[in-house]
C-alpha cells in the first residue's frame, strides 16, 4: 500500500533528575554533597533512507517517544543519557508543523535532522554547596522533553514528471526508458501510486516519475490526481503525454486543455513549469480521423515543444530521451523547500509570560511554566544558543519582571538550577 501523507506525535525524552547524596566513607571527615546530575533525554531525529518510497509504516504507529535520561546517583555518578530515537523516512519527505502548516525541514539530503532535543538533566546537590549552605538537601529535577504533532508529506525527488489523462501510455513509456516495471493494462487507473525510474543517458542519468492519471476535477479531489499532484512539485520538467490516436474517443486538444487547467488550479507555479508535449501511440495514428494540423498549431501556440513517439514499438524514444536531457541541462536544480518554522514559533506565548521571583540565601530564583519550556530548548554550552536565550528573555519581558522584584547588577540569579551573575 502506498502512503504519502500522515500526521504523527513526537516527544523528546525527559531529562533525568539530579540526586541528593552525601559522601560517607570511613576515615573521611566532612565528605560533603556528592549527588550526580541527571542524564539528558533522547532526541527525536529524522533520517532520510534510500530505498524507502512510502510512509506506510506511520499509518500503524503514530506515537514516537524518545528514551528518558537516567537519574543521577551518589558518588557524583551522572545519569545515563537517553538514546536518540531515529525515525527513518523516504528521501524527499517534508516535515511540517501540524498546528501552523509551516515547513520544519525538507529531508532531501542524507544528513540526519534533530527535530526535538531531549530535556536537560537536573543538577545534583553537589552544585548547590556554598560557604553558607554546606549541606544542600535538595537537587533539581530534569526538564521535560518537548513534544509536538508533525505532518510528514512525501514529495518524490524526480527531475521529470509524466502527466496526462489515464491510459495515454505513461507507464508504458517509463518501462521503455528505465528499468522500472510498473503495472500496465488497458483500463483507467491501472497505476495507483507514483513510480520512479532512472533513465540512463550516455554517462549520466535523470530520474523520471510516472504520476497516476489525472482527470478533470483532479485539483478538487476527483479521481486519483489530487492525492499525487504533490509528487510533481519538485520536477524540473514535465512530459505531458497525450493519445494522438484518440483511441478512447477523446479529443487530444481537449485533453491538453483539461490537464493544463487542473495543474493551474493546483499550483500556478507548477503550471508554468517547462513542459514537452509527447504525442504517444503515433503508430496507431489515422490522419483521416485526427486533425493533426490543428493539434500541432495549438501546441505551437502554447510555446511547448512537440515530439511523436510510440511506447509500444519504441519509435521516437531515443530522440525523446536525448531531447529531455538537453532541456534538463538548461534548467535549475531540484526544488528544496526552505524551513519556515523556527524555534520561536514553538514557544511563542500568547500573552506576556509570568515568572515568580524569590530570594533565598542571596540567590534570586526565577521560575515559570514558559521559562521552563524555553530552557528545555537551550544548549547552555553553545554561545549562539545562549545569545538566543538572552534575546527571548528580553523580548518577552522576563528581565523587566526580575528587575521589578529587585534584581540588580551583580546579583546571582538561578533559573531552574542554571546560575549566573545578572548583568543589565
């Protein structure tokens, strides 16, 4: 079964809790606190896998949760870091945020993508010992891993897309020019899912996609076309096949107009993509019943090139392949969708987030639900991540609330165990 659109729930692992422990050894006086930190929660990682061509696996499992970090232990033992959960998807899968529809990542390369980072582990009590607080009997809990619903949308990676009405010979042509072996039969919608084939040309090659037949109304959901139009979004060149023999009783010009109209309704940008009109079944053409002159005049009027072939006999196939390769060499590379979704979209509050500011033994403790969520996405060992953290605190008024409660330059501030010296 073919599947190319699915919504799933993903959650990164929670950070492990810090430990409250004190060193107790024979002959060791005043051992002090030695509680270890909790481990980091596992990340949610997406990886494009060559050979995968469907999202069918996600129809039966919709929830993906990474491993939680282990709790800290005595003797300053650090909790185990949670294992990353690697989710393998077909190459060309676009990840979107389910709430906004924005593109998070286009997995068109082989690089793994960390979609959600695991929660940070909590500090053990060894971090909280001070000259005035020598026996800290508390530690910090780990930060919960973020969660979200995402949409996985497969957009096949192909240079050339074969489009046209049902039974015009798209699958037959693909089987002639590549090693692909799609099902071929003389009834409509024999092809129920897109097929890819690699077409060799001299010492190079291009990828061709056979898209299930379109019909009038496909952009509104009629037939199968609505489900598979997304697979020609990336194609640099479209081969628009028509049945020049009119063996099914349809007018070849009307077929061209109908498919052009459906493409435009779906995406004006896609409709403007370079096209070559391929008149198939030339071996069965009867010029007494088909007005070839009118057809050629109409195609010329649209500015498209026209080639005659016969997928059944092989007539014109070599010429078509070489012409397609020549045209591809003139066109820009495949489309890769730029990310539209940012971390700020994920944590942007509807109103000004509130925090509680309290002072304990000279340290200002700042806590709040939004702040807790924000900290789960910050890498405190990375300068850029810290700069982003500072920007968010200023932008959403956290510093203003702290100063209103009496926090001044040089004061020690603790944000869920992360301590630093406050500077305006």
